[in-house]
């Protein structure tokens, strides 16, 4: 199954809402699965935005499924797109592994409840279902291609409570929150190196052939190296955590 995730990282704050007139205009909200236009009156578009813990939203289904994650990160804004695809064998061209790639936007600007990712927009809103308002996110284009939908079309992503909130796993938390040195108290130098390199492995970095990092992540599974340089994928949160870990390693 193809899987695309877009991670949006914004500060914990309340943003002034976009007026209903500004938000709607001639916008069309589409059900991309059924290829049908939805009733705009079923949406609340002029809502204030307050993010205090990570929130996730699901778009599409089956091989077109992808998610959007919003994570508080001080007063900065980061958007990250994660999408899955099959990696082929270079000789046989057969699919051998399901892998993920990323597109990262740091320092994203915002206006009210709308986040700007280059020319693409993400609007945080609410969808009325059977008289009940449910959180949703609307996007006006294809993040993988960086292209706008034609005709001011927006696609809805539904809130996923099961994937929201801070991760309990330290490796995942390194991508969600800037961690202070005290967080790593008592962690061995070897474990610190693994935590730091886990962020590189996340982006399929090609470690030194025959080295400890390569051996560790290949043995762990789910690691399919493809990139010699992963600098463009890192978020500012991850870079800060990498710097903190490096300092702790040097002090051991």
C-alpha cells in the first residue's frame, strides 16, 4: 500500500481565524475517493487554531492513503511530507521493499488558520458529520509534486485520535520535540550514537560500509539505504536534538 504522510510542525499557539468570506471564495471541497464535490456548508472554516500536542489527519485510502501530522514546536513552523513507495531491484525491477521518502519545509509562514507551504496551503477546519463537528485539515494541492489542484479545489483529511499526541518511543520523540540534555541522563555513549544515527536511518542515509551503524540498522530491519546526503530532509527539531546528542557523546 502506498502511504504518504505530511508532518506539519507549528508552535503551540492560538491563531486568529480566517474570515469565512476569505476562506471560502469560490473554493470547492472534494471527496477525492468518490470524485464528488462536498457541501461547503458542512464545514466550519473560520476557527481559531490552538495546537498543544501532536495531531494527525488521514487523507485518501488504500494505495492513495497519506496522513498529515501537526506538532507544536515553539514559535516556528515546520512541514514534513512522508510518502511510501515500492523500491525495485535494480536488476529485475521487481518490488523488494516498501520504503519512505520525505519532503521537508522549515520556517513555514501562516495566516490565521492557514499554513503556507510554498504555493500550497493547509487550512485547519471542522467538518460537520451527523450534526457533530469533527476536526479536519484541508489542502489545496499535491504535496509530492508541489502542484495546486485546479479550480480552487481542496481535499479533506480527517482527524486521527489514535495517532495524535506525543510519541512514547524516544526515537520518534526526537522528531517531535526539542529534548534537553537532562532527558538523556544515564544514557550510555553507545546508546546516544544509536539515537543520533536513528534520525539518519529514518531518511535512508547510506552509512559507512561495514561500520557499526550500518550493521545495527540492517540487523534491526526496515532500513533500506538510498541517500548519501540527507541534510535537506532534517527538520530544525531534529537538527537541535542531533547537536545536543553530539555534545553529550563528546563529554563521555
